[in-house]
């Protein structure tokens, strides 16, 4: 997972941990942002969203990827529905080797 997320394998890699943020375009959405290693073409990522941590859906909205210039890129994925004052939204990032 650390390799897939672009972390330094020889150092403590806190910066490789995914972060959750709010994406606002006049409306607030739950979103997750993580670093991805560009050269790792043998790795597949899935981002899933849940309202209850039991049922997971891959129905999300991807934002343009941002190249960091260091062999990694930042991926931002947000929920389809805006945040409301009720309930929670949870993300998970699944990684597998092809």
C-alpha cells in the first residue's frame, strides 16, 4: 500500500496517507485525496463510498489528476451527492496488483 501511494519506502511516510477534504464549488462534498505512483501500471485503485460502513459503492466523481513532478500524482475523488447535516460518508481506497 505504501508503494502504491507513492510513499518513501526507506523513511517514515506519513505524507502518503490518504486525506479527506471538502471540495466546494458553491456546494460542499465529502472527498478523498491521495498520492498515486505514476509508474506503477501494475497497480489498480478502487475508491468506494459508504454511508454505514456495511454497503460500499464505487459511484463517485473523479476530479482531474495533478502531477507532482516527482513520479507521483494527486488523485481527488468526491461523493456524488452533496454533504448534508445528517449522517456520515466514509471512503476507502482499495489497491491490488494486476
